[in-house]
C-alpha cells in the first residue's frame, strides 16, 4: 500500500535506522522495490553504502547518513535533513538495535545500559524527531522494532527482552497520543531471523538444539515485505511467522504452558552457556532461625505497607530507601511488632549500594527469604516532548535498580535452595497509557525481565513474581501525573484507587507460591484482557479516557 504522501511528488519517503545490514537492509530493499525515496542511516558506513547501492538499482533517490542513535541531536539532525531534502517523511522505521545473550544474573551492568541506550532510547530519539514533522503533515507511519521476545521474556535473553517490552510499551502510548493527528504507530515483532545479530562465528546455539521450533528463522526480506504491506494500516503489532503468532497466542491463554516451554529452552541453553551455580551448594548460608525480607523503596506508600505487613507476619525486615529519616520511623513501627529490623540508606540506581544492601543483610541475618524490588520513580508527559536525561533517570531507578537487586540476591537464594523475588511493575506494564509512555515502558521492561528471571531461577526452587498494582492511594501518581488528571475521567474502574495495605496483604499471601503475576482489581484485569485480544478497542478506551483530560506538553516527575 502506498501511503498518502507528505509532499506533492508521488514517491513516498522513508527513514530507516540501522539500515546497513540484516533486517534494516531487508526493509530498505523492500521499500526501494516499491519506489520509496530512502534516508538510510547507520553507525557503520561501509555496509550502509552497499545497501544504498543495492537500493539504487531500483531507480530511487537515496540519502545516507552516519548516525549513532544514542545521540539524540544526531538523530534529530538526520530526520530534519531528510524532511528538508525530500519535502517530508511518510514512514519512520526505528530499527537500529543490538542483542546480547546471557543470564540476567551474569549480565554486566554496562551491557544492560548499552542495550537500553540503543534498543530503547534510540527508538525514543527517532520518535521524538519524526512526530513533529508527521503531525504537521497530518499523516505518517512510525514502525518501532521490537521482537516476539517483547511479548514473552525468554531465558538467556532477559535483558534484551526487557528492552523490547519497553519499546512495545512506548509504542502503545505513542499510538494513542497520535490518534487525532492522522499518524500511525506499530510495534514490529519478528522472531529469530537469519541475520548476524545473535550469531557468533556464523552460528547460533539454537542451530543444533533439539527443539525444532528454535531452528526456524524468518528472513530479512520477509520482514521488509511485511512492513511495506502494512504501511498506512492501523496494525498495533506486526508478526511474521506462524510460530511467533502461536507463541504469543498461547502465552495469552496458557502462560504456564509457555513457561514450561521456556524451561526446555533454558535446559537447552545450559549446554551452550554453562551453569554458574553448579557448585554453589558448598557455600550454602546457615539460617539463624528467622525469615528475612528486604524491601526497597520502603520509606513511603506501598513499600511502607510491605514492610509493616511482613513485620506482622514475623519476618525480620531490612528497610532500604534514600530517605533514612523516614526509614527510622518505619523501623520504630516494625519494632513495636516485635521483629528485628535493619535500615540501610540505599539509592537503587547505584549498583554498589544495592550490592552492599544484600551483603549487609546476609551478614546480619544469615539469609534472605523474600526480596521486594519496589523502589520507583514516575515521569509524566507526551512521548515526543520527554527529556532523554529524565528518561535515563527513570530507567536507573525503575529498571536498573530491579536488575541490580535480582543480580545481587540470585546467588544467595540459589545457595539456600529457596527464596521469593517480587518485582513491582504496574498494570501499565501490561497496557501502556498516553502521557505515561516512558513510565509505562519501564514497567513493561520489568514484566519482560521478570519473565526471563523466573525461568532462570525455577531450577533452584526460587520463585519470581511480577506485581501489577493499579492506581494506589499514595502521593506517587498525584505528583507524577500532574495532580488532578485522573479526577476528570468518567471511566470509573480506571481511576478507582487501591489502599497500599491491600497490595501488601495480597503479596504477603503469595510468598512461596508459584504466582507468575499478581493483578489486584477487576478493572486492571479487564484492561489487560482487552489489550491482549482487542488491542484496537483498548486504544480507543485509552483515547476516550485521556482525550477528555487536561492535555499539556509539560513533563512532571516524582520519586
């Protein structure tokens, strides 16, 4: 389908990042075959020029630019130059990305940051640059490269999957924000593809695995043709193979079944990646007769409720947050309940402080039975006006802080032979909301990270659960969303707030149980169900809800 063009000429214009090789090159060639004028960018110019020459065979105009998608100003300049030279932009394909395969608890923090800088922030930079141009034209289509792993986290790809969950969350929010402007946004979700992204020395560990479904591959050309055929169509998520659609559909209906399948993937992967805990039983810590729980973000709100509820259950509680004065107040209330407590001032954005938190807890109590990664930070604003540095701060707390906690506590719980990790996400992690695109993306990332971590920890009898609260009666959303935004909605189940104590009690009852995720309200479950099976209706619901609220391009944040 040839879209309505932004310029007076016939040939539409497409911008493609990461176009030097692989999927990006496949998309470029497919669009050249359909007569698109192309702006191709990549950090590696030699293969990019080869792709451009292949496209020129079809008689189309090509602009090539060396662009690092982690540099927002470079991306903006590339997009604006394209619009100036060709008279507009009809299609933006944010394709640039990298992949890393390793266990979550074996992934260096520098690798995690690099993944998010390229795979997520690179997409954000592209969206921010293209949206003003497309909204001014009243037409355009943005394709953000996610993955089938953005719908279902997998072992040995947990950090990569987290970035793709975040891309899908960002795109969901952006799609609703652009509904009144004639601009479409689609998440592209390929599975394993015949490219060099995952390969080492020309091979991938799944090439000879026993699970035949892992040996299936899409091709770059197939993905390129699929994207070209989808231009101008309101398709929330784009898949390319029956296997990928099947995995996604089964995960919607029987998520425990896909957990079992991913467990088989994990056992296959052990042969390729090894088992870092093969001899860890020799360092098993001895318990001192007390169950121990750590709560981050324990100074207020849900974190405070977690701490007090665990104290009532008889747990020794380790309280962690930045505000030590607030922690002392909670500590006093816990001691009234007759339990031991430990307060540690901790900024979860600092990996060294998180590691110190875990080590100090083990030194004092000898073990860790429950880890609640609760600390969070909010950010409110339209996707195209978000400040990239504010988004980085959001990632530091909401994603990296949880990642650090999981990494640090994993060897302790594996050595014990038991434990339970709760990662506090949000209903917005399953269905993103406009004006909350960045926040929703970080909470989506946690769902993907937790999916993978659950599979990687299951052989050691360590439970991992996603917790998905909705709006709660705390200061968090009042500040993060501009104070009164939710007071205006007529959709009652979306603004009904929960008491933090209700969240804490439900989580407390789930300790030690095989719970994949906890959703607390009928409204939250309904929204998640709608987004699974009727995503366009979920878009319309979000548009109706947020479209009636005070709309502003300002950004608000809260810790």
